[in-house]
C-alpha cells in the first residue's frame, strides 16, 4: 500500500450532535448537586466556609478535538509530555528530581502545557518537598514518591477527579448501594452518625454559649488551641442552619469534634470550687460525655471529608484531656492520630516553601511544634516509639511575631518587623519547645532504644554529652524563661509568660531526670555515677518545689498546669526511692519532710484522681520504709549501715558484701559495681530488679502497688 492510498483511507471525524452551552456552575455545587447562584464565590461555598474552592470547571475538549489526538504525531507529542511529567513526579535513578522538574516546563508542547489540576501550593525551588492538592474540600499533602490520580491527571492534561465522598464511596462499584437508593432517614446510612453526634449537644444554645465563652476567656489564651475568629464563624453557621438540615453540607464533623472537646474542658471550668461531691461528679460525667463525642467525631470525620486543621486541634486537646485525667497511654494513641492528620496536610513542611498566607503559615508552625513536643514527651515517658521521624520533617522557622488578631495591613507590617527577644510574643515559646523536643528525641534514640544499655565508658559519655546539650539549651533561655531567678516583670502585661515558663521548666526537669535516672542506683568504685545522682536529685527537688508552690488552685489554673510535662512523671517517686536506698544521708530528713507535705497536699485536693492517689500511696510506702530504716539504724548504734563511700572503699569489701547478701539484686550485682568491667551490656540483667525500674520500658505504673512494694523491700538496707 502506497502512502497516497493510506492517506485516502484515513477516516474523517464523526459528527456529534450539538450540545447546549456549558453552564457556569461551580464544581462544589455540581458535586453536591446543589443550586448555584453563579457568583464568585457562590453563596453555598461561602456558607460552607470554602470560598477558595469555588471555581467553574474548566472547559472540556470537544469530541472532535479528542478524536484528532489519535493522530500519530499528536499522540507522540502527548506521550512525550506525559513522560516528562511522570519523570518529574517520580524519582529517577539517572538524574535528580530537581533536574527533571526544571526540564519539564520546556518539554511540554505549548498546546498542552496548561494543566487543569491546580495544586494549592508548589515548591519550585525545593521539588523534593511535594505538593498540597485539593482533595474533598481540604488541603492534602503528597510527596514526590506519590503517583496517584492527581499525578495521572497532570500527565493526561485533564482535571483531577474527586475522591468518593462519604460511606457511599466504599461501595461505589454497585450503584444500588449508593445514597440515592437509601431513605434519607435510614438508620443504616452514613447520616445517622451525624444525627447522633448533634444530639449530644444541649438543646439550649445559651448553655453552649456560656461554656464556650469560659473556654475562650480562661484557657484558650494559654492553650493556643483554637483560632477564635474562624471557630466562631463556624459556630454561628452551625446554629443558624435550617432546622433539620443535618447533612454533610451543613454539619462539618471536623469542626464538631473540636467543639465537643472544647465543651469537655469548659464543663470542668464551670464547676464551682466549693461544689458538693454530687455536683462535682455530675460535671465530670458530663465532661466525659463531651469527650467521648469528640473522639467519635474525630474517627468518623475523615470518612466524610478531607483533613482539616480542626481535626489537628481537636486531637491536641483530646491528648491534653487524657493527660489531665492521667491516661498517658491513651494520649500516646490520640496524639499519633493528630500527627497523621497534620502530616496529611503537609504541616511537617514549613509552609514558607509554598508561599502560604502569613496567618496560615504561623498557625501551621505552632500546631506542628505542639505536636512535636507532645510526641517526644509522651513517648519518652511511657517508653514507646515516637511517631514523628525528623528525617522526613522540616524544622519550623519560628519567629517572634503574633498576627492572629491583626488585619491584612497590620499583618504585612508585622511580617516586615520581627520583634526582639526583649519584647516577647506567645510565639517565641515554640522556638524553645522545638529545640527541647529535638533533644528529647536524641535522648530517646541514644539511651532508650533497642540496643542493650551498658555501663561502659562510651555509653555514659553519650549521657553526659546529652546533659551538656540540655545545659546549653537552658543557658540560651531569655531572662524571662531562665531556670534560676527568672525576670517576672513582664508577667503582669503578658500573663502567658508565667505558664510558658512553667512548661519549659517542667520539660527541662523531665528530660534531665529521664536521662539520668538509669544511673541513680548504680555504684562504682570510682563513684563515676555521682554526677547522675546529683543531677537527678537537683531536678527532682526543683520539680517538687514547683508542685508545692501551686496552692489554692482554681479549676482554670489546674487545667493550665495539667498540660505541663511534670504530669508525665512524678519527681516525688524518684526522691522517695533515693530516700529508701540511702536513708542515712544528710539530705534524707529534708526529703522525707517535703514528701510528707506533698502527700498531705495531694490528699487534701478534692479533685485528685485515682492515678494521683496511687502515686501518693507509693510515696507514703517509701516514706514509711525510709523512716523505719532510720529508726532501726538509730537503735542499732554502732551497727548502723555504713555510707556508700565506706561500702565502696575497696573491691574486697564489695565482694564480701555480695557473698553475705547473695539474695539481694540491684546495686550489689557484680557488673553494676565494677567500674573497670568493660562489659558489652548489663550482666545478669534478669536479676537487676532495682536497676531495671529506672530503665527504658520497665518503669512501673503507680497502680501496680505490689511491684512497688517488692521494689521498696528490695532496696531497704539490711
């Protein structure tokens, strides 16, 4: 067949019937099957608080144009363009991703270079950061390894298809299971969850208004967990919705989860300090009722809608609520869920790379720093792996500016002129929290990983090196955050400084005690672990002093102090064990007096929970054991047990003591006392009971009273 004959056999494009002109209905109204007023933005998108997503769908190619793309030349051009975009989206082994991204715009033909997929932000200077895409009405982050429907839409030069919304997307393959074939009030349908959650709210709006105002006035300035302006806009839209209009377009479960956890805190705030036990119990039950409603909404919301900052805020508040009631293990789970929600929105990447608006940028930075600190501290406290991998995250560029309550013009001026450290804003706190959380991660990796702990020189040098990092962090604190004699002259004008100072101090003492507690009970012939004992004693005393200084707390102050890291551990337990181990030291009487005062203060607290009472019971056991040892030692006179220095005066005496007390594990174990052993790991680790309780994963809960009773009996001098 000659070329001329082939050209004559080329079929002509088939004719299609003419269609009516395309209506200018926005994509959101079209997806929700609502009547659009054809404004920009339309009323429906404004009511749903998504004006940035209101746009008219791009014009589709005509049938004839699509058919002409079957021409071999046009198909080759389209394939080349698609291959270029694919190379830019997928890491290549032969060239860097930055080179592929730089060549992609030049390789796409002019007729096909315009993509109808509009990412929210793009990082042209740093292509390895990924992009934010519009997905189900929210920002969705995907890294450079992603190749799904968004990337495929770019390659094919078409508009990205929306993901199925709600439970109907699970059985989208069967049209009979779609929502159009279900009754509107079907109890088996997805909307039944919305009706149930809305039913948890009080029927009178004035009750919710009162609780919400208490939270905003008393807790939110310190918690920094809710952006009041946007929250109240959603709040007004929720209460002003049409009666009975409880579907996905009028009720945002993401925001509703945040409202419920705010009400859980506010219900506790609203309880009078002198309330009767029955009133107090009713308030606590109502608060827990709102708390569980929030957790249910958090779990259900991602099924119906995309990720949202409201879900992140709700997850942070839920984790703090669990810390307040003493459930650290549950808070580890809820904080991990909040972190996943934040990572899905790209909060782990500094939004400056995407040129985000200033208010959005600063808010995302603060939320991520809060999650980072929660993740590191809770994981370190309970001995479980943390969620955030620093290798996949960026360091947030925290600046000393506060623009949440400023207008657009004021925001521009504040962006240009960052305040000095002598003029602090609430944001500067997150700079130091971020640095300390990074050090906590290093402590977790170096000292409490899967590698067996040792008493070798190299291992202990790592501990001392991390202690120097903590010391340098404390030295870099500004005067109003200093550990010793801080400057409090700014507290009257900036009340948040008092609480931020307490949060930083408790975090520092928590980190230092956790770092050194492993070596508190270990003995050495050269006394090389004395520094750890002194450091642990110093931080534990400072933390106990902070707890004893907080007297006559109202509920607002109680909830503010509940999110401090000193609630992740109890310094009184550490001091109690030290007093039991060495009851004849010169500092033992003072330690016992302070511990007794602390127990008395806690028992007099009407709001103390069962976890705190369990800690008190263990501390009182330590006090009784130490006092008994002091009485027995005083009555024995010359037979009083020698001090640690006398016991460790020479190796022969230590070995003799081991032979006399073969049944006692702990500091008299051979490997723990030999400073020159040079062993690879802790020998006889199964028998080091008094050492293992300070280890990474064996710290017993105060509720395990039998374990503590056996431990205290083991440590008593004989």
